[in-house]
C-alpha cells in the first residue's frame, strides 16, 4: 500500500529514483518498518518478479532502406548504410490489460461509446461505432519528438488514446498507450518510421480480430476488439507517418496528389503554388482558380527522394480495416489553424518587413493593443494572449484565445473590406467546425467558406504567401465528415503528453527503457489504488496527488451544491434605493449574506464588482432562461439566504436594436452571420437564478455607450 503511494508521489511530483531512495532511508531511519527500503523494493512490491524485457521488443532499423533485425549488432547488408536507429516496440495488449484491470475503466469506455454514437451519428466515426461489435472500441495514434533533459537525445514515442474516453481523461498518463519509442540523436527518416509502423500494425491487426482480456468491472474474461481509425499530429510528424515528402513549409498536398515546390532566394524562402487545384468537389466549377508555376528546387544528394505526387511509398496503417489514407490523417486545429493559417495571417499584418504593404497593421500595433486590453477573458482560460509586440513568442493557446476573443477588437482597425471579410469568414468557418456537434449543413458551409478563404487569401496577399497550412484548410470539412468537430481530435489533447512522459525519466542512459518501466509501474500503482481493500487514508492522499483541477482551498463552505468563500460586506455593492444590493434584497424576506464568487461543478463564477477593470472576468455568463431558451447576462451579485439557498443575481444583456446583435458579411452575393459573437447592452432586467442554471462563462468587452460585446467559445469542451 505504501509502495503504491510512493510510486504515485514519484510520478506526480517528478521525483527521480535517487530522491525516492533518500525518502525511503528517511522513513526507515525513523523506524517506519513498513516503508520500502528503496525504489527497487517499491518496484518489486508493485510488480513481483518484474522483468522489463517482457514488456518490449528491441529492433535496429536502417535509416536508408528500412531493413531491421532484433540483433543488437545489426548492420545493414543491403545498402551498407551506417546510420542505424533503435526502436523499442511495446506490447499494446499488455497495456490495455493493465487499464482493464482498473475498476470502472471498462464501464467508462462503454458509456462514452454510447454517447459518442449518438452525438456523432452523422459522421464516419459514428457509423463505425454502430458497425463494430458491442465489446469493441476505437483508438487514435500520434507521434512527435521531444528532447530529453540532457538535450543530447530526442525520444519519438508512438502514443495512442482511446476515442471513447472523455476529453478531460484522455491525456492522463495512465490512459496513454505507448506503442513504441525511437531514441534518436537526429530526426528519424521515412524508412525508419514506416518500419516502426509496420511492426505496430502487426499488433493492431491482432487487436482488430479480438483478444481475450480480463475485465475487472465484470470479473471475467471477455473477447474485446480495438480498431485504430485515425491519426492526428503536426505536419512534420504526419509526413513521416503518412510516408510523404515533408511538405509542411511548402505548398504541396499529398491528399490532392500534387508535389511541393519551393523558391529559394538568398535571404528567405518564398512559397509558391505549383498547382492550385481543389481536386475534389469544387464549390463552383466556374470559379476554378488554377495557376501553375514550376520552379526547380536544388536538393542535396542525401535529401533526394523518389516520390510520386508527393508520396514516397505505402503507409502500413492503411491496411487496417477503418484506416484510410487521406481521410484518416485528420486536420489538426492546433498546428494547421491556430498556430498555422491564423499565425501566418497575423505575421503578414504585424511583421515589420511588410509595414509598407497596403494590408499591414504594423503602424497600428499600439492602437490594436489598446483595443485588445478591453477584452476580459475568463480567469480559467488556459492562456490569455499577450501584447502583439510579443506575437513572435505566442503559444498555440494564445493564438486560439486571440482568434476567438480578439477578432472584433482587431477588425475595427482594418479599413480594407475584403480583408475584414477574410477574418469574418475564417472565424465563422472555424466556429462552426468547433461547435459541440456538427451537422451536414454546417459541414457544407465550412467547406464553402474555407474555399473562399483560400481563394481570397491569395488575391489579397499574393501567390508568394500561399503555404501548405493555407491549402490544408480546404480539407477541414473531410475531417469533420470522418470524426466530427475539431475539438474531438485536436492535438491540444496530445500537446505536452510527450513532455509528461519524458518527465518521468531522470537517468542519463537508456531513456527509452526508463520511460517504459516508469509507465508500467505507475499504471500498476493505480490498479492497487483503485482496489476496494486499499486503505482510505492513503487513498485520500493519492487522490490529492492525482488531482488535476485548481485548488479550492479558499472555498471552504459547501452550501446548496456550491462552494463559497468568506462573505463580503453588503456595502461593497451599490446600496442606494435602486442599487444592486437593494434590488436583490427586495426579493427576499430575510437578511442576505453577500459573496463575490462561488464554485459550482468545478466552474468559478464571480460578480462584476470583483472583476471590474481587470483583464479577466468571470461574470459574463450564458444561462438557461427556460428549457429551450438561452440568454446572456452579467452576474451582479451572489447571495445566500437564511434558509441556506444560494442565488445568482443576473442582469440580462439584450440586443441594441432588434436583429442587430450579430455581425454580418457578404461573400459572392451571399450573406452570412458570425456565430458566437454578440453585440448587446445591459437591460435593467434582472433574473434570480440558482447557479446550476448557468451554462458557461464567456469573454466580454465592456465599451463606452453602455455596450457589451459577448465572445463565447463555440463549444463547452474548450470553454471555461
């Protein structure tokens, strides 16, 4: 039992083996005889007779031809290439068995499968869920490189997640499957990756056919099938996995079967379009915008590849039942949209090298920053955007925050109507693609709008600035058709997993073996932790270590399903005759206790008094007015009655003029409205609601003239 707690402490608090040894020595010196003697003893208690070699197979792979052997002294005889990569192939079946030994895991998979089959019923994913066996589930594979702590080696783990796990639980280390690891001093080649995927495929095809697993939930053996149906990674990793040329920085697209092309000058690389053709289903056959320009690219001898329209060869994963080339390699919103096309768009607008261009906003950075400073984002937003002066250092989550919350502030400084419409149609398409669920009508609109975006982008900025990320927007609708909205498979869920895995490694050699060992032992610890016989005191400690949410230590009072902090004086509110305090008090017969904030279902809500004048605000909310009516408002007060009922006093936000709340724009004589952005005003209409009626928090802009612009995330998965 103590070994379980020690292992969870080690992983969650990033302790190395030596630290744990010292901890063991400390407790043993204090005569705690039950405490393990060392990290080795902890390992033996968690997994008696633990032999790491049983959990992986070791291979050496030729970087030039992909030939491989399990012999440690392997040298490629077919091409005599001296560059050999190591690969540790992990047993996927054993890892799944570990997870199914955790009580409740199988039930969560079954429940989420039913939910997903209903929510995504119109997608290919929903069709697969209805078609596969009752005891069958789906997986998604990803890969990326991450440096070890000594910076001399990078690890390339192949990670897999269960699509039938809630988004919040997918990235937990214990729920991540490691299919294999490549330790490398340089980037692996396509040949190496394809050999690794072939070895992984041999395991995946067995899982498709079904394997016997012991399921702790039902205490018996069951035949269960697992289908890998998709992959979502950044473009360099996707090029390796799909076995295509590295087209991420060039205008090329293997999905459209046209090769990359690049024009090099002395100082910079200017991308060009070799062939701008939408190979599948043009929006308008008469608007076929085709341009050709062929430029020869000089490559070093070692960089030459024999490719066919950008393809270097076959991808082994496509031999799986539901994995299809093109559609199964999903469009990633992180690298393609937010840190891809949107980043490039902002680079053109705010970089000094384009300050003399007609579209440039470089000279208006100070004014745009001032407008953006009025945007109040929820405090629980993962990362608020910084000043545009630091845009070159933005993280992907900052681009996402600016994309959804900063658009109206940015657009008001643009004089070019075509450029304004470009922003409007971009955010409209992505908001639709990121909604809680997508309909066929929404997918068609996304396809149409993003086609216009790509076409108009070239007309505004020129052929020189067209890149693979811009073109990839033409394929967003395919991913929506296959797997549903963007949030469901975004690499925001994968981002940081590789670093989390590497953080469990603290030695100086054999990094891959350490990673595999720590991952297995950590999952073993969680199996014991979830057992009914595990001591309650240690269970409570472990749960605190495993807690992934913000600390609620200052919210000590649990009343009416809400966590409340210490009360505040009524005098902090407007106590005049028609003030907030008087209005809310008039609705009760007894004296009220006032608060500035509360937490319900893990969501922090604050009043406008507590957030006035700051960059963050938790007071702009969407709430249920009735069963089928959603309204917007500002939380003016939070009160508790003598009967211990908690209520939120909300001032409703209404349209300034009927039908004018949404931003409209025209494209090719068609009129569209931007979703999730509303221009409203305070109404002096107040609602007294229980906090459970609050649906979500929104960003807002409180402007002069009693105007409030509400900015909401398109879905509850990404929102606060």
